[in-house]
C-alpha cells in the first residue's frame, strides 16, 4: 500500500518471537491472519544464519528463492509478496559472531495486526 512509503505510516502492534536451535525448521506457510493485510511483514534475525525460503503466492512448491539471512539482517516483504509462501528449511549452527551472545537463531517478526 502506498501509505507505507512513509516511515511514519507503519505502526506494528505485535511481535512474534521464534527461537530456532540448530535442528529447527519452519515449513512453507503464508501469513494470512492479520486484518491489516496491506501492512508489510518485518523480520529481524539474530544469532546463527539461516536459509530463508521465499516463494510464490500460489503454493508451497517452486518457484522460490533461497536467501541466507545473517545475524542483524532485516527482511521486509509487503505488497503483492505479502502473501508469498515462506519458511526456514535450515539453520546454520555456529555461524553467529562471538559478540552475539546466543547459540541458535532468534527471529523477531513485527506485524501490524489491525486488532
């Protein structure tokens, strides 16, 4: 939505925190529950790197793109890609820098739910 072109227009009201150990995975899924469907999803990664699989809006299979997310990376998706299937097929244990202070991957996802 064009309103989100302005920094002040985005007002997340929920944070989802997920912890992934070295064996954890998250299957391909869509985030359709929020009432504010035009708001982007903002995801911050901390700790170990992971493979983030960003797919299409039609189904869990190809085409999709695998992106390596490292500690400190911020991933934002909105607009038509807001309802793309996405998941984490792999965490890369031991890839967090020594100053991060955690083992595993911590993901903080900010959302504007409209609730």
